[in-house]
């Protein structure tokens, strides 16, 4: 995936809270024949789309104060409006109409935010332009009244009786955990989020995230429901477990869309939405399709076809990505702002190739076949044994499938302790996460042939992130212990407990001498892996790390 104009992607549609049979509904309604236009009620600008949607924006702070669809106001819970962050505060708000488009502009310090409506559509188009860190994060929260939609996504339920961690992770009486952080999805996995019920669908269609940070695999807040209502999020920048510096500039459009109950039209999805009507609206930092370019790749050789590959483009100003075709690695990324980008090819979520590409406005940069050197993929190395796969994720390890939507203390998690025997379902037995205070000192039992035991070998431990500088120190047969490795650069916030293993992939290597091995081939050798760090606190907030793969090279 990539920019907001002309992007060619493999389309994935995740409809949260909707059955597959719901189908796709038309964007425009015909239940009422109101006139398209706007008015001023003294406190708000009131916009009638001429379809079934009427909404209000505060003239004081730019909050969305009312969202009426077919006579029902969906806006608000707990006395709160919908807005950027938790509300911008005093702002300058202005209104303009150009033919069949209405634009409301909000200025708050250096931040600019926009709402646009089109005649006959049940949509609100939003853009946000951020110039600096005066507003810490960048997210839009659509707050929805309680009782309008069924809470049929139990893992999205935010509040429960017992606080497990901080003020945002909770446990139900049955031991299952809940948090607004537990989305379970990466940015590249969804185009829209929302709910449906009573013949109405309410959605946020995400933007292309070109000014966001974290890349295609980033996980963040998507939605929550609780006793007092629900929230849908568009996260444009969030510092939690963030791997990149914040980007600035205009981000959008993202869309609040109503339907007759089905998913929003795919015409609104990132890469397919065409907003040429917005070219003349004068939004700060807006770049139309004509000012953007495209990158097209003939193919990628040297791939392991058992894995999906993603191509990412990133520089300090923007980010984009697209999926490589499974048959030959062909890819196309459109809607890219002009500039020079680092091009990265990911096997799963593991970077196996980097290069550089320059994009020009109105042009297509065509790349010949990208050849991934065999040595760039650690999975190509010959190994005596290997636990897990080198794909940049802890997939396949114990509890890995649960950890993107639950806390490690969740009753559904298998025991985090227990030793591992190579040759006995070792990957599924090895925990996806290791903590200094929870399961440090895990033992891996394995046998070597006489020839293998007579030689030195290299041990590799790949990690996907770490908390509080957690990193592995190894001991072999209680006779040889490695030095404590230096910690790699990783996000400084929570990660393993708030639904994300995504950090900076890193491989630790250890040169194990032949003298460390047991010579009796009938005996198991024992590898102990300890988590070391002077940081962290206790339990699941002690120093920890997420595992990608572990192997002993031949």
C-alpha cells in the first residue's frame, strides 16, 4: 500500500463487528430529500449533506458535536465530543463552500484540521496537518453513544472490574484481559473499522498513513466499546512502541462513512480514493495526484515463496508500502510524494534487502528485478537445529497467537515456563516472550553427533523487540557462559504487554567453543537462556524480549 492516489495493492478488507454476509451498501441514501448546504446555529456550523447525514462542528474548538444519520444522533459518550486527541481547545474555525463541496477549517496553533462534505454523500472527509510536536500524538477519536451497536467484539471491550496494568489494561472476573490497545491488526491488514446494527453501518476508513510512523506492521488503537459507549480511532501518530521519528505534514483523507449496514464502498479505501475535487480547497500541505509519483518493480528474486513479501518506502517526510506478488515479486506503489526513499524488502516482517529509489512528480520509477542475496536471509543458513522461522515475528511460538489481543497474564495463555526439547514440537513449546522476572532461565535440550560436538558453533537468537533493554545471555551445560550483549535500539515504551511485538529486529550471535559440548552422544546438551537488564520493574513489566528465531549453525 502507499499514497492516497492511484495506489496498486493487494486488498484486504477487515470488517470489525460485521458478518461477512452483510455485503456492501451504497454510500448515498434516498430516505430524505434535504438540500445540500450549511448554516450557523450560533455555537456550531451545521452541515447537511443533502443525503441522510447532518453534522455539527463547534465554532469554538473544532470538535464534532453532532452526527445525525436518518434522525439518530450517533455522536458522543460520557459528555465528550469527537475530536483530535482529547480535544484541541480554543481554535479558529471557518467555513467555506465551493459548489458541491463544503470545507470546515480548524486552526489550533500550528495544527490544521479539516472536515469536508460532498453533496449527496453520507461521508465526512477529514485531513489533519501537523507541523511540530505542540500536539503530542495525532489521532482522531470518533465517540459513539452507547446502545446503538452491539458489542460483538469481546476482545475490544476496554473496561473490566480489575486493573491489570497502568490505567488501560483490565481483567474480567473470568481472567480474560481487555484493553483498547489490543487491536490484533497491523496497519496493512485493514482498510476500515466500525460497527453495524439496525440497518446502519458506521465506519472510519483509514488514510494512507503517509505521514504516520511505524511502517506497515505497526499496531495501535483501533476501537473500543464499554458501558458508556464506543470509540473508533484513526491513529496518525502514536508514541506507544514506536520505531520511527514523528513525521509532519498533511495526512488524509480519512473518512467517517455511514452505510445501510454493509461495509463502506471500496472506492473510499486507501489507494483507490480519488479526491481531485479537493485539489482547489486550499488545504495546508495538500498535494494532489499530479504532484505525486509511482514506483513499479518488475519482480524480486531470491525469495522464499513460503512467505509473503512487502516492499516499503520511507524517508523522514513520508512512508508507503505495497505487497509483492506471490508468483514473481512484482509490486507497484503509487501516490508517492516526490523525494528519495529507502526501499526495504521484507520477508514477513524481517528486512532482507535495502536500497534507494527516487520518485518524481507525475513520473513512474521502474525498477529492474531486485535480487535478494542469499546471505541476507538468515533462514538460508544451514543449521543443526532451528526453533521458529526467520520472518521477523514470533509466529508459531507458544502464546504468540494470543498476544496481539491479550495481556500475558490472561487466563487463556499457556504457562510461560517449561523447558524445550529439540525434536519434540520445540517451536510450539518455546514461549514467544521471555522476561527477567517471569521465565528467564528457560532450558533447551538437544543432542549433537560426535562430529558436531567436536567443533565450535555459532548460536543465533533473533528478537523482534525488547522492553527495558531485555536481552539474552546464554549458558551451555553450566560450563560456558556468554558475555552480556549490548542492548540494541528498541522503543522505550511498553510493548509486550500492550499487544505489540513489533520493534527493531535484531540478531544476537554467540560463538560457542567445542569445549562447551558434552562428548557422549547419548546425552542431551543443555542451553540456558537468561534475560538480563538492570531496567524494568517486576512481573510482566520486568525486562523482556520477543523471539523471532533461535538456531545453532552447522
